[in-house]
């Protein structure tokens, strides 16, 4: 984000954080927390790789289903042998990027705009995107008593999870395309964009503080159980309905020092996605077990089932849509034009895919030279 943007939104950020604390019991986990070791370890056996431990970060959200299933079912640990996993969950991309930069995590599942911001801020030195995880699972959900169609958004209050985040950029880009004017920093304009944590959005909707939200699953489906309706599925805005929701990142330092460990985690991720495809009902239940272990609350079927079915779990990071998302952030005024050359490194992913007899994923010109 522009430096002046940070100052302009500081007071609003404090207010949102305070609200999140008051309503933390309604959400999907704290800002960060150490995952329960018993749910993470799987069977630790076999040869140890070049690192004693690999530290993995993720969100306890369904769009991070690859990580949830891979951890819950021991698929990462199976590939890592005696190299142990230490996992930590987050509720916001910037916090995960900070943890990666500080060495608190080595590998993480994260949304594309957070990865772009982290890469740009570090001038290309902090991270690489090394694989895909999820596409889709993002919707505009609204109060049908206040908003009957996409032409009724003027003057309404629409929530996104965070300023400059992936859904925030998508909403601002969509509104600009429809001719609405919105100040990207404050969110004020023809449509009022309110940056509100996912875990706070349901209560904000029930109280009437927001009229709708552009949010990922399972927040979208939770709002539907409160009487909201899906006005737009973001899939409809992208070619073939595919756009990156979650990718896998690694610190460049860890990638250089421990490529064997990174490759093992990628093998586990590919195995997790294969399992999700082969047995979606079991995978869905296991992901929910992981969410319950992390947050204390499992998702009920009315939320879990529609949310899970709207997400495509993939190995390809959809690098072309990553560039498009960055272009949208620049156009919205939330990001100075970044140089994304080298943000993607698919060397190890394509090695894993080749071993499985599958075609290589493309880096869309963003790969390491």
C-alpha cells in the first residue's frame, strides 16, 4: 500500500481490531495461534531431511483446505519422515507475512494479494510462490431486503476482510468497473467499503452495520444461514471461472537452505489435493476436524457443505490471475506498480507433478530467471 494510506487508516484499523476482540467467540480463530501438536504430527518415522523442523502457517478457513487436510491426515508428515512439523494458524495475511519474514514460519498458505504485497515490500527478497492450493470460494452476499440486484449497491455498506486484501481489491475493481467511485484508503464513496475481519462480519450483518460482504468461504455461507443471499459468485468474473484464492509461499532463505524439505511439503500438498478430489466427503470432514481443533468450533453442515462445494482445490498457482490481481490493486490505488518478476518458482512443484505423470504448471512469465 502507499505509505500515506497506512496513516489514513490507522484509527479505523484500531476500531476494527477492538471489535474483533469483543467478538472473537464468533469467528474462526485468533490472529495467530500454535496448532495442537497431536493434530499436526502424524506418524514421525523414516529418515530426517536437511532440517529438524519445518514451520508451517495457514488459516483455519476452508479456502486453506489443502493445508487443513494435509495436517489433519498426516500427509505432510508422511513425506517429511523424521523432520517434524510445527504449525501456526493466522487470521490475516499481513500477520503471516510478518511471521515468514521473522522466521517464525518457513512455508505458508496465503491469499495472493498478501503474497504480492510481501514480495513488493521486500523488493523481491522475502518469499516465493511455489504452488497452488485453492480457486474460487469467494462471493458477494447481501441482505435481500436492502439489495435486490447489482444495481442497488449505491449508498450501501459492503464489508471486505481487510484493507488491500484479495477480496478488498476484487470488490474495488468490480465497483470501478460498474462506474462507482470509492476512495481506496477510507472506503468511502458511492458504495461504502468497510474493512471488517471475517469473524466479525456475521455479527455486523445481524446488527445491520453492513448490508453485505465480499468474502471467502465459509463466511459467505455463514451469512446465507443468517438470511443473506448470494448476489455474485466471483467465479463468474474470471475466464473459465478460475482465479487464485490461496497459494503456497516459502521464505527464500528456507527454500535455498532446505529444498528437500520444501519438495516434501509440496508432495504432501499434491497428495492432499488428490485425496480431496478422490474422497471429498471424508476430506471435508477432516478439514472441519482441523478447524475445530484450532478454533474450538466445527462448522455445521448448513455452512460446511455449500462452502466446501464452491472451492476448487488445485496444485497450479494460476500465475496469470496473480498478475491480474496485482494489476487490479494498482488500478484501485492500493499498490504502487510492483515488479513481480521472480515471485513464482515452480521448479519443485513441476518436479513433483512430473513424478506423478502430470503436466507442468506455468509461471506466466513471473518465474525466477
